[in-house]
């Protein structure tokens, strides 16, 4: 967050020394290398990660490493490397056993991977299926709103954004405002996007879970000073 990615890499390498065969360790090295633009090394570490066994007790999977590489490469100005990485994640997810790909978490992962790969039609089909199954889920409706904005369907995007108000449960802490901010940002409404981001964080949105500085849907805000003030480390 401070932009000291050399320091980030050094810390990641120390962690890997303690557990060279742990996926959770290689994740942080991949993120640091991507932030530094060392794309060849990112690919090498991802290749290595895919040979490692699943890590018991960790919240992530091999796909988590692929996601981190995709997100950080794009966030640090390397879309030409990010898109093929997203395709690698799609290939990994689609190669899993049928009983695994049927799981809700894997379907969500695949929808997000299609989105990161800019395969808008495939992402839309998955999110529509998920939204039909779980009509009250803010993430699915919000993704459909962002996809409408990307298709240039402004009225539909705004309709979906409005429908998100009050949709989140009492303990979701700003998620609907965040999804509405994304729709506004994709539409190019930067002031409204920043207003909604401030509202989301005022409601308790966990920054570390959403990482707006690396969210591809907020790219139109990355060079916008009011947004930079929100994400700038303070203290």
C-alpha cells in the first residue's frame, strides 16, 4: 500500500524461506513481482505454484495465486500480461472435476475470471444464472450493472444501480454502495463514484477485502485526485 514493492518482495521471500512449498507464501511473491512489472518472473512463479499441492488450512487455492497475478499486473500498468493470466485462471477452473466446478464458490470464481479476461458475454451469462438463482445477492446484481455500463447501456446500468439500494443485509457494511460506485465509475461518473465510495467506507466496508486501488472497474478513478485521497495510506 505504501508503494514499497521491493520491500514487499523482500518480506515475501523471507516468508517463502519458511515454507517454500506453501501456496500462501508464493502468493505474496507473485503480487510483489507483478507490482514491480517483472512479468517473466510472475509467470515462472505461477508455473511453480501450479505444481504445488493444495495447502491444508489455507483459505485460498491455486486459482487465488492466478487471480492475484491477474489483478496486480493490471493494477500496475501491464494489461498485456494480465489478460493472458486471466485466461490461465479460466483454463484452470474449467479443468477441475465436475463436482468441483458445480460448487457455488467455483462458479463465482469463473464468472470473475471471465470478467477479468474481458470476456463480457461469458461473464454476463454466468452472472445472469447466478442472479436468477440468488436474486437478492448484491455482488451478482452489481456485476450485471457494471456489464451493462460496459456495453454502453446507461439506462439499464442506472436502473440496476438504483435497485441495489436496500438490497444488502444489515451486516454487509457498505457493499451495495461499493457496487454502485463501480457502476458509476464504469459509466464515467467520477464524482458520483467517489461519493459512493466514501459512503461505502463510512458504512464499514473492509478495505483489505475490496482493494479499490487495484479494482479494474475503478480504473477511470486511479488518476483522479479525490479518489487518490481515499486510497492514500494515512496515519
